C-alpha cells in the first residue's frame, strides 16, 4: 500500500525562546557553548530571567524537520507531547500553521510544556538549555501506530532517548514502521547525546535504523577514529543511508558503494545556526520520500539549511518549495 504521508516525526515538543547574546553571557552563566544542556525548571526560569528579549516559537528538532518537509510541499505529521498550558497552545498553533498534522492530546496535568532557551552568539553558534517538562513523558500509548504505518518514513529524534518512557515510545514507533515495511530514520541530535547512549544506539542502528542523520562531531562520537573519513565509513557500514552535515563544508551522504559530496549553498551571511541540521534533514527526507538520487537529496538538504541559517529562528521564512523550484530541484 502506498504511503499516505511522506514523513512522520517523533520528538520533543518544545517552544524555543531565541535571543542574541555575546560570548561573555555564555561564560558568565557557565554554559557549554554550542551544546544542548538539559536543565531543571528552576534553572530554566533563572536563565530566562537573565536573557535579553527574544523570539518565542514552536520548536523541537523533529518538529522543525516536519515543518521543513511541509514547506517543501510534503505530507508530514508529528508525534510529541505538550501540557494543556499557554506554551502548549503556542506549540499546537504554530506546528499546525505550518501544515503539519499534530493530534496527540495535551496532558491535563504533570510538568509544564517544554521550552528551550537558545543563546545565539555573534559567530552564529547556538547554545541551548532545555527544560524538557512534559515532552520527556511521551509514552508508547501516545504513538499512533496506524499513523506511523501510513508514512513512508518515520523520523526519530535522538534527544528523546534520555528518558526511559520516551525511549520506549521510539521503539514502538520504529517497530510499527518496520512491520509496515517503511523506512526508519534516526537523528543522532548531539555529540554528548551520542556519548551517553553510544552502546545502545549501535545495537539500535544494527536492528532498526535505515537512515542516519548526523554532523561530523556526532559521527566521530559514534565511531571514535583518528579521522572523519574512517568514522563515516564505519557508520555507513551499519545503515542503508548516512547523511552528514559539515557546516561550511556542505554535506556528504553515503548509500552502499555510492557517495555524494555537495557544497554548502551560498548565502550572504550566517545569522543563526539554530535548526540547520533539522532543516537539512527535512530537505533530504523530502527527496528520499520521492525516490530522488543521493546527490539531489543532499542538495535539497543544503538548500533548506541555508535558508534557515540566514535568519533568526529554526523554521523556514521563505517557502522551501519556492526555493527548490528556483534551484531546479523541485518535482514537476
């Protein structure tokens, strides 16, 4: 049976608060520059009070990716969990406004909706401090297995692996996709996340994962080696397809004996790197869902990443379908 959806994403439902800061702010508040750090509700409130005014919008890694797929004109859905509070309403409104289907009922009690405080320094690097709240309580009953089976690709966010009940939810989604003969994709999310779960993920990738999304640091954390090429080769031996972003160096994708290296799309300046990997995955997945060549998938990923780093915020401001058409990458 042909898929009804192109991609369904499973991940943390988070509202991002993005603000520009200087490097002294990072040092003064003992933050790990460029990393995603999980924080308590109290620490999140403290950081929020210290930050300059910012932009608040529905976020979360896999949710951003689904918004990108929809911006290309793809059919996307998202599975995540919010609380029935103000930020939960913001998340639901924003993701549905992008054209992504989101039908998980909000939790009536428990922790608040998750929020991620994103500090963007002048070099466009983003430092994230995330209070997971109710997002981390996504559980197997929240996963609509019929919805998963209806999607050509199920895309899972590695960040969810930090909490056992959410880990169980990912396993349920992956099993449903595999049983339906669909493709399973995993985003490694963060090098520290890889270090925390490396052994489990190596087993998971061998058993369940068809497509891996990562950056250089994450690949090298998964397969420590003296050089990137060796780490990439070892990773590619485990999954059908591996797509790796390399910042200004563009991206490289490997599928069996085939490989594609695509330079980064040119933009006047990098304003905010938040969401670059998420939107790269969106373009790649959209191409993959349509049977595109490896090099075309990577080019679509680079195109989407270039758009999102050209402005503040982790979701496209210009329709990606329009940019793809202008670049000669769209389907007619």
